[in-house]
């Protein structure tokens, strides 16, 4: 007797979604956040986890990402500069 199992999202996908939600919450609260500040605000995640989530959010248009000298600024899509 074979039992069909539904594959649940991997913990990596779940973690990425959680990080993305936390990043969006920070940006919505502050309008503009630097990548370095975000790393300090979310110490439970590694720099690479945060960078990956920021990259995904920027590519799908949920945030705006701009380089300013040696840092990156993350903007809410509702932010007008």
C-alpha cells in the first residue's frame, strides 16, 4: 500500500519567506533602510540570508534597491523621493 505524501515547503523556503516578511515590515516602518542597518536589525539571520531575501524582493518589485557609494538603500515601493 503506497501512501502519497504532499511535499511541504523546505525549511529554507520557509526561512526565506519569514526573512522577506521581516524586511518588508522594517521598510514599511522606516520607509528607507540601509542594507547594513537591516543586518543589525535582524541579528538572527546571516548577512547572506538577508542579502538573498533583499535580492528576491527587489527582483519581484516589492522593494526598490539603490546603491549609494559603498552601501545599498532599500526603499518601500510607496516611498517618494
